[in-house]
C-alpha cells in the first residue's frame, strides 16, 4: 500500500527541515539561531499547511469538475482540538518531522504541545462533527462543514479554592490552519419589514426590505483524510460591519462613535461560543448567530449550484444538507425563502426541493434542551421568515387535518407554533417537517424519540422517515494519535495499519488473547500511559498518585443527568468505609485513583456545586495518612480535546452512569474501550450497543432500566421513598461538615432527598456501590482483566465514525466517494 507522503508529505527529513528553516527565516522573519519552541511550531505547521493546501485545491477542483453530489454538514460547533499532530499523521509524515525537528534540537512532543486547541464546541455534539469531518475526508466523500469562526471558543476553566472560574479563550493569535477569504463575503440582513404586492398576474410577491446589514467573511480550514489526498473544507464565517454608504455618511458627518459602535455590534455576532450544553436559554444574540451562519452558508451553496446551470429540481441531486441538531433549522426556512421570493418558484415545487435536501439529527430528549423561540422575537429579527414558518405550519396542519379529521388535540400537539404565552416556534418540529430523514444517535435514543417527542410525527409521516445512526469516533485521533504504542502493538498483530481504515479488522486480536508475551506488552503500554497521566497530575496539581492503582475516570461536561454526584457520593462512601476499617483490613483493599474532569455551564449552579464538592473531598482524602495510596481524588482543570488524548489511554475504568434514557449516545464511552479500558455504566445510550458488541461479561452494568424510570419518578412524587441507607450516611458526613461548609452542598442533597430525586441517584446508589465492589475484585485478577480489555478492543470495530458516515451517505445523503 502506498502512503500519502509519497506525493504530498515530505521526501525526507532534509526536505522537511529546509521548509521549516525557510518559514522561520522568511515567513516569521527570524533567525534560525533564535528559534524557540513557539517559532518551531509555527514554521513546522506552516510547512505542513503548504502541503495540505495543494491536496485541498486538487480535491476541490475534482469535485467541481465532476459535479459530484456533496454533503454540507451544518454545525454551530466543531470541537477540532489540535491540527498539527493530526496533519502529520494523516499525511503519513510524522516520522520525517520527528527526525527533522530532532536535528533542529527539538522534541516533537514539545512542539505539538505549543498548539492551542481549536475549542469551537461544548462537548459530544461538537466533537462528533469533528470526527465526521475526519471520516468524510478519509472515505473520499465530497463534503464541506459550515460553522462560525468564534473569536472565543469554550471558556478556559480554572479551579480556584475548589470553585470553577471561567477565563476567556482567545485562540486566534496565531492560527496557521485557516485561510481568510476576504473575497468570499455575503451580506446578511436583519430586522426590517415585509412588503407584499400583487404582480401583473395577480401573484403575491413578498419583499423583505430595510433593516440592518452585516457582512459574513469566509475562513477556510482544510481537513485532510488519513492515507488519501482527499482534503475537504471546513468553512467558518466571521462577522464584520457591512461597509455601506450609510456608515460613510455617519463617519463623515462626525458621528464617529456611532460608526464604531455599529462595527462592534456586527463583530459581536461571531464573538463567542455559547457555553451551554443540553440547555436552551433563548437569547436574541444566539438567534442572530444562527441566522447569520445559516444565511451565509445557504447563499454560498446556492451560488455554487447556480454556476452549474442545472434546473432547480435537480438541486437535491447536487446538494445534501445535514442539520446537526436544531441549531441550523432556519436553513429550511431560508432555502424556501430563496426559492420562492428570490428565484420565483411556486411554493409546492420549492417545498419539494427543500424537504428532499435536508436531513435532521436529534441529539437529546431532555425537555430543557429543546429549542423554542418566541414568535415575537422571530417576527422582529426575521419578519419574512416568520411568515414562511406560519405558511409551512398552515400547509402541514391542513394535510394532518385531511388525514385525521376533527382531531383538534392532535393539531395542537403537532403545531410548529406552541400556543403558549408568549407563543413559541418549536424548532424540532420545524426540523422534522422540513426534512426527509430524522435520525437519533444510538438505538435506544432513536427508539425513545420515536415513542416520545416525535410520536405523533411517526404516525403522520410513517416510520420510514425516522431512523437510527449510532454515533462513532475516528480511530485515527482516538487510537493512533492518542495511543501510538497501542496502535503499533495492534498493527504488529493485525498485519499492519489497515485497521485504522477498516476498524472491524481489530477482530484479528482475538487470536492473541492467550498469548502471554502479547498480554505483557499490552499491560506495559497501559502502565506507561498511566505513568504519563500520573506525571501530568503531579506537574499540574502537585499530587502523587500511584500508577499501579486502579484509575477510575469520569471526564465529560458536568451535568446532573450525567450524575457526577452519584460518583462523588460513591467516593465518599468508599472513604467512610476505609476509615472504619482496621489497618490490616485496609491492606487488603484495592487502591484507586478517582479522576474527574469537565466544565460546568457558567450559570448552572448545581453543576458548579458538584465541582466544588469533588475538590473538597479531594482536599481531605488526599492528605489523610490513614488512607495513603488507597484513595486519591483528582479534579483535572480545563478538560478539553488535547487533555482527553492524555487521559483516555490511561484509564482502567471509565464511568458512563447517566440516568437511563437521558444520554442520547455518549462517545467517550467508545474512546475509552478502544483504548483498552473497561466501563462501569448504566443501560443508556450507546452503552447498550457496546455491551452487545463486546459481550456483557466485559462491562460493569448497573442501575434502573429506562422503561422503569418514569414509574420510579411517579413514586418519588406521590409515594413513600426513603432514601438509600448508605447514601444517608454519606449525606450525614457532608452535613456534619466533613468536607467544609455544609451549606455549600445543600442543593445537591436536597435535590435527592427533598425534591423528588429526578435523576434517581438514591434508587441506583446501592447497585452502583455493589458494582464498584465487583470491579475491585475483578481488578485483583490482572490476567483476567487484561483479557477482557483485549477482547473488548477486538470487538469495537462497529464504533468507527467511518461506519457511521457510510450509513449517513447511503441512507440519508445519497452521496458516493470520489477518489482524487
Ligand atoms: C442550545 C441552545 C443554546 C445554546 C447552546 C445549546 C446547545 C449546545 C450544545 C445544546 C446542546 C448542545 O449539545 C448537546 C450535546 O452535546 N449532545 C450530545 O451529543 C452527542 C453526540 O451525538 C451524544 O453522544 C451525547 O449523548 C449528547 O448529550
């Protein structure tokens, strides 16, 4: 098999070095004798960027020339992490770069560490979009991502006195991975009014007039595939003030201040990523972001289509658009507006094109996360769009009325407009009505949306419109890049690195499970990864952890439904149990390191309280001489993609313990198992499919099943529900002040004890504790444990994002690969 560097990487280390030196001396205008790590990073990444851009050009030219159907992935979040390591690996030139940098006096890890994460996302949804871009390019699909170029990504988290403090993430000081396209701009309109007139044939013509204009400027980020020259485009829009005569007038008439204020108002649109995850807070600026991005992207797509001179009804033969959650739902309305108001198509013909073009992915059933916008706000900001939404709704409800006559309650339930005070536009319903396919992200989740939030729509549109595409992750970043030694060991047994492109080939490992030497190497790699994390913990927190202890990891956004509170209550229970033991008894216990990480949304008080408790528990436990190495509690600051690349390979056990039915899929569960760690988890999201693939003897499942959750909540509300006795002891310890001021944790305890325990923490507590005990026991038998890890990895092939993207391509987008 050829490797990519034969035609796009570097011939050899000298070739690479020459390019680095050239960039240091000319692009950076520095002396090679005064080249620090930062300059070495800049020059090396510029050298790689030069190669990427050639492949990028070839790929785009070929896609245009062949007029292939392309998918456009619309996502408000792309959680890309670092690009340099990924570019080296995908171009197959990391070895060459490593040798070249060594000759210049640098260690490649230090140079990689210079890069700032591109953190344009909150969590799972944004990282999924990044994995998809990697798979789309690797599989040679014609695809573009469209997003916003936020000046500030997700905030940086600092922990001060145990509390989360948010610091702005300004990441654009030096970003070699983007190409500003100052010539690719779109004027975006807001506010104004609609003028309706009849033309000479009596047809109503709607004109959206007046209001404000803002300019969208394109920034292109090349996204390379692995072991292929295919390089797709991620186009991010940045906002700036439109330079109309209006501003010049203001400027010249001495109204300088207000002209500057206009400029700032425009730039505010793409200034900052909203740091909420699974929560909707209806802010006007967020709606502005959504329309700005959607309108610029659609203008771009339509402009490209018009150049091809094809007939409008062929639009869905050239274009598929995927909506990553409801955030881009206005695209449905905007395309209908362009076709009807601007291009003069009849409503029905336009609507046929629109619904054939869009697919919608749902990522949550949590009611507080379902987007709704007040009708008044939409009317004010986008007056023409509100009219179109009302028309879409009218025609939809008429068709429902025809099929189900005289069912007023049904019409009320499925209406895109919620008749509340104030009236609201239900974005998920609009997305369902305007798409030809709707998918959930794991089997349980797809079943749940079809039987709960979209139940009526399944009856109306039929089952075929609704489908499942179980999430996946890219093995390039999450195995090869994050865990190079494990990747190499696997390659030595699986006939090379083909498994990185066909992850089902991991099954070849099953043959070697009983191979003593192989298991020893496997265990050594896990240990080395734990040593690396232990060093990181020492350097950032000053705490010594024993790499031989069981590393128990829960890293993800902090949210009540993800139940970090269950984990920390369990840790407290463990601490109390250890304290009650004799020294002899303690010696028999399995040492553990409980590792937490994750950000809380800045306004989410309960999540912040959970972080505070974890830190206070750590402060006591970590210095308790009775406990020593038996238990350490670590909160890692500022969890992000590049930290996940260190943490994931070092885990023995990871926690995916959401209340059943609340976590749509989860994707870190897949990453941990792929890196040779086991899972403790609930029957939720993709855990269920992971269990099916790897076997139930290789996963620690516990807790309530999703079908029983509703009944239990009912009992909490209307019946007797004494809280779990072991959990009561934990609460008692907190309330006695063992972990600092008890008032600081009142809300956490009350939620369980006094306010209905919505997330079933008490119901699941005993089964969680029992299952953790089983983990301790099984970990003592290291040979058996390692066998389980290897067997699990061997069976993880299904969870590649390549499989997932192939399912979308075939079942939803109808696109085909195009080799360059
Ligand atoms: C909404 C409105 C205003 C501001 C922000 C939002 C918002 C942002 C992100 C809402 C939800 C957001 O993300 C949800 C998310 O990450 N969902 C996760 O998606 C993953 C990929 O499918 C799944 O694996 C996770 O289970 C699911 O929680």
